C-alpha cells in the first residue's frame, strides 16, 4: 500500500521504476543478488569511493523485492544516502526505502522543503526539514553490465571520476531507469534553449532568462527577469542552483523562459541533460512558437 501511495501522490506511472535508498553499503544484500563475484567486487570499489553519495547503481534485484519498485524489471536502482536525517529515517524503520524526488511527476525537481510543500503539500501529511540539497541535480545512475559501466543518467559523479574504475560503455543496452523519459523536470512555461549568440536572437516580450554566468546590462534589458546560476562560472554551483532558479522563473509573471547551453564538461553534462529534458517537456505542455535567431 505504501508503494502505491508513492505513485498516486506523484501522479507517477507504474512503468517508471523507483530508486531504493540504504543507510550503508552493508544493506545491499537485502535488495540485491549479485550476478558474479567480479560485479560484487566492482560495486565494493565504487561504494568505497562514492557512498554515501549521489551514485545510483543498477543491479540484479533480490527476489523478495516487490516488482512494483522496479516496474517489473529484474534490475533495481539502489544507492546509499549521504543525508544524516534520511539515514536516521531508514534505520528507524529498519527497511530499505523506495523514494523518488518529492515532486509531481515530470515537473521541476524540488531542492528545498518549500518546493516539496508546493509540489505535494495537498497529497502528503508530513515534510521533514533537511535543509537545501547539496548537489542540486539528481544522482548519477550507472548500470553494471558484464562488468562494464554504462552511465544511464549523468549526475554529480562524473564520467571522469568513474573511468578510473574500469571501462565505460557508451553503447550500453537501453534500460528503463528513473528520470529517463525525454520530457522530465519541466516547468509549466515554455523553456527554450538558445544555441547561438543571444544578441542575435529575437526574444519574445515579457521573457525570463536563465543565465549561466553574469549577464551584461545590455542582455538584462531584454528580459523581464534574469536568474544567474553562477556569477563566477562554476559548474558545481550552477548545478546546485539550477532547479531553484528555474522554479523561480516558472512561478514569476514571465510568459516564456530562455536559456543558453552550458559547457558539457564534468557536471555540466548533467545540467544540460536536465535542461534538454525540461525543454522537451515544456514544449509538449505549451504551443508557443520557437525562437528565431539570425544565423
């Protein structure tokens, strides 16, 4: 019944699997059955370096794990949380916890308790205050197939960090994982990514701008509201601020949101992944015409 309420509260389809959270790697045997000793050893090495933390591993599920958690798959997404309050909750119930992000399905992910109240306040009875999110974007999801790693969802743990532990297969078998839909993390308003110099673009009136670094007065004057992800151009800071800034623009009185591409290095890969999914999702909610830019 508790699992069903997760899907009902979020408006989440039953075909979208959940991540199972643990307080420590020693609990893995409660949700996972390793396919080989080599896989178990690789997991142990990754766990020693990245757990607790924002790394989710896709592993063979324990037969006792409810199929509803994995959407019928034989694989389960699992990670060890670094948040002390969440660790305390899991240890208190003495059970691994299936827990997605606390937002309505497909909408902007929450990064504060106030975001959770806005998204799910009418559907849930209790919100625990754990402070703002450290990383901003969701965990990196990695599949371990035939002892090769495939990054299924980029996140705070980057490819450069993972490659030290073995080969990364960029052509891994497609797998149904949390947050893998093309339209996800989306604002209610149209979000358009400008892939050229913003100075050459025709901007619609009453627009908002999600900027990576500090914008000039000339650019600011073209928008009704501007949000800066990182004045210094730090990608980690930009990731931490991404959803909050996007949510503020979405709740403002602007009619459309524009943004530009960020450097796709390190965690910038994860930011652009979320940005593209958010843009795709917003386009399928609205019928605004596309922006026109001079070549």
